[in-house]
C-alpha cells in the first residue's frame, strides 16, 4: 500500500501482482491492484480487477464504487450508472454517498442533432 499512497503506481501494481499470486482468492488484493491501475490510468485493467474482487465478494460495496469510477473515467457511463444503482441497494452509507456524489459529476449525454435531409 505504501507505493500506492506515494503515487508509485507501477511499483504498487507489481506489489499487488505478488499479493494476487500469493492470495488469489482475496478480494482485497484485486481491489487494491485495481486502485493502482485506476490511478495509473489503466482503466480497463482496473475494471477487470474490481470485477474479480466483486466475484469473490458480491457485497464489496467499495469495489462497485471504484469500478463505477473507472467506468466513468473510460467513458462507459451506462456501466457506471449500473454500478452506482447496485451500491444504492446496499447498506453501506459511505459507499452510497460516494456513488451519489459520483453520479452528480457525470454530465448528461448530449443528444446528437439530426442533420436535415437535403
């Protein structure tokens, strides 16, 4: 976690690779590696790791929140909204607040204007 907190994301990813190898059934190892990937801008890898954390612990609210953030950062807004909706069904008020705050930052998609036919 030290490398992640110091902003050394590639080193943190390497550390969490070892954690995943050592404890492949730990949702926390995948969650933390997902955080490192997301902070490094590797949003697809982050989504994969958060998804694996959720597969291992379906009630891991913060994994849903962080996956929603990664989806938002990569522009997959529908998936972001789906994860936020899932979090709002859970009991963790902190996670619910985070999900609601994330939804407030998402700009509504503009509808494309149809060009008049010539």
